[in-house]
């Protein structure tokens, strides 16, 4: 009987053979093979910060060359290569993919999902970005591109740029475009289909709104850039003449294709920054965001209008006046939804219980600097004004106030704000505040004076200038400011690196924040949520805290006084 039972047991429980890897990889291999959205997000952030430092070094070398008239630090060809490498790095390898880093880490957490919709596609997006950067910087070993980050034809054609630098630029553009396109599709699928129960469109965090709009803009704009880059490649190597007038082409076709991508690209780089500002302000003002619906709708309006204003980058080209007037008016119009956001952010701070922590300081710095870039942008939307300042340092100052004063300051605010969630540790508040003031002062010393230099006739994209131009003092001051700014950026990186190992433990929700990522431990587990909470309002963490307090608060029994008996 016992023998029969033992035989039955052997038949009922056959030996299970597991094929493949039986234990998960550890150490560096775990990062190289991961499909976890949080690890991919961290790798995005680390990679883009490395490229930010590289681009910053290139900028400092350029500023040293221009610190005094008749500079001889670098040769003209080297300077042109620095201009191209710096601009291309900051646009394609930093300010677009860094928001993919934030989005990868935060989107599933903020909407109550356990991962992105397509985890392997997510990993592919990161590796394409890495390979794009490697391919681009490999050109330093033979000949870097020298046609500027816009690579205008015919300067970028093989007649004027016969080396392989422009080809490396084209390769980088194709790989980063594919990376961004795949990432954008992933974000759209995730946000549309994987939101927590109860998270309707009217309860979606504003950062998620901006990532969604950012993704749709990438899907709209990238095909124009990749088409232009492919045409340039075939012009250079296969005998076509898309941009060569001698073969029936037109150099202005490049500008139209590039700027149809390029102006939505400005808002691709800025809209997620708007989302970060919209998340940080209500937390540190201790009050709800003012005008949630207006901020969300204005993000969509900006995306629509951004596709209608590309030719305001081409006011100096031979274009009919009626066309110039249309793009001038459309450029004025896009300032309206942006202004709505700024006034709503200020109203959020108004009469709030302000807590001045480092993330709020960088956010307020954004509010102080970005409108300067917006105001000068409206000025240049008047095409006779643009004719006067086109290709001067006034333009350089304008777009740095938009992209560095806007995007980069919001980037620093986001790094400090979500650092406790990424690492489980707090950063040094004193060093954080010092890094802010160093960056804020350095940035304004660098770029505010460039408006005056541009109005005085300082042209952009030149490696040398004469003392007779009268801009020597402007350039020296700008160079000093650039090194102060660089020290501030290094302080941020040093603070975060030191705090990741030695900072005090943060806890799950050190800021008493509003959105679902703070419901998870810090850092979150691989599955994000054991139980996905139901969303009942725009501020789900406040609801959760109220529910927890209601459960743990003891029932209070109040003793009623006994009235004295009358004698």
C-alpha cells in the first residue's frame, strides 16, 4: 500500500526542468539587461547629465576663445566644430532625452502602473540614444562636424564639408530620432491604457499631461527631420540634388524641413519643464495648483500652435510679406497659452504657506528667467526687429534664456525634487541652495549682457572679433559668468553623487506631496505597487493620508461633567 502511494506520488509530481537563466543577473549585468522602467529612467538621467557636462566643457572653451579680441586659443575649424558639437549635444543628447528619463521613471509611478506598456521597446530606446552619442563623439577622432547644429545646406553638403563629420551628425540624428519616436509611442500607449482606477483625464497629473503632449509632438515633428537628414545623406553620397540649385533643388527646402521640426522641438524641450513646475509649486506652496484645467488645456494649445510658427526662424530669407505677417501673428498667439501658465503658477504661490527648499528655489528661478526669453521671443516675432538682430548674440541670449533658464533650471528642480524617490536619501539642503544661487548668478552674468553685445553688433558663430567693435568688455563679463555657471552645475552633480551614498534616509514621502509616486517606498520595488490605490481626486496622496489617519486615530471618549444635584 505504501509502495503504491509512493509510486503515485512520483507520477503526480514529475521533476520540473527550468531552461535558461534561473537566477536574475546582478551588478552591472542587471543594469545592462534591465527592462525595469525605473532603472532605464535612471540610466537616461545619468547619460544625459554626462552629455550636459560634455556640452558645458565645449561652451567654456568657446567662451575662453571669445574672452578677448583676436583670441588664439583655438583655430577657426576647431571653433566651428565646438559650436556644432555643443549645440547638437545640448539639443539632441540632453534637452530632449532627459525628459524621457524623467518620464520613464515617473510615468508608471504617477499613473499607478507597474511598468511601461512595452518594456523591451523602452530599453531599446535608451540603447539607441547611447549608440547615437557614441557615434557622434567618435567623429572627434577623425573630423568633427563644422556646419553648425542646424547643418544648413549647402554648407553641410560634400562640396563644403567633405569630411565624415556631417555624416556622423546625420547618423546621430537618425538614431536619436528613432529613439525618441519609439519612446514617444511607448508613452502614449502607457498613459492612454494603464492608468489607475479612477484616474480620469481630469485627474491626470500635470506632468503626465506634458509628457503626453511632448510625445505627440515628437511623433509629429521627427519625420520632417529624418526626411531632411536622409535627403542630405543622399545629396552627399548618392548624387541627388534636393538642396542643390544646380540640380533643380533648393537650399531653403532644408530650412523648411528642419524648422518644421525645430520649432515644435523648442516646446518638446520646454513642455515637460512646465509639467515639473506645475508639480513642484503646489507641494511647496501647500495649496492646490491654481487653474488645473487651464494649464492642461494650454499645453495642448501650445502643441497645436507650435506647428504653425516654424518660418519665424526664416524671416531673413526671401519670403513674401504676407507670409511673414502670418508667421508673426501666429508667433504672437503662442505667447497667450504660455502666459496663462505663468500667471497660474504665480497665483499658486500667492498667499501660500511657502516652504523654501531647493526644488522650489530652482522652480522660482525658472519663473524669473523663462519669461525673459519669452519676451525677447515676442520682440523677434516682429520681423523688422528680427532683421536687425538676426545672427547676433541677441539671438544667443534669447534661446539660452528659453532653454537653459527654462528647461535646465526646471531639470535641476526635478532632480532635487525626485532625488529622494530615486535614491531613498535626502540631498544636502545647504549645498543645494548654494548651487542654485551660483547657477542663477552665473547664468545672468553670462547671458543677460549678451543682449547688449548683440545690439552692439556682436555676430554669432564667429571665432574672433576686433577690439574696434566695442564688445570686448561684454565678452569678458560673459566668459566670467560662464565659469560661475559651470561651477554651479558641478556643485549640483557633486551634491547628488555624495548624497546618493551618504545622505540621510528620506522616507516614502519627505515633501508631503500630492501624486502617486510618493505612495511607494523610496526607492520603489520592482513591481511599483503591491496594491494600486483608487484615485478619487487630483491629489490622491492627500486622500490616502486622510484615510490612513482615519483608520489609526483612536476613538475618543469624552467624559461629560455631572451636574451637581440640587439640595
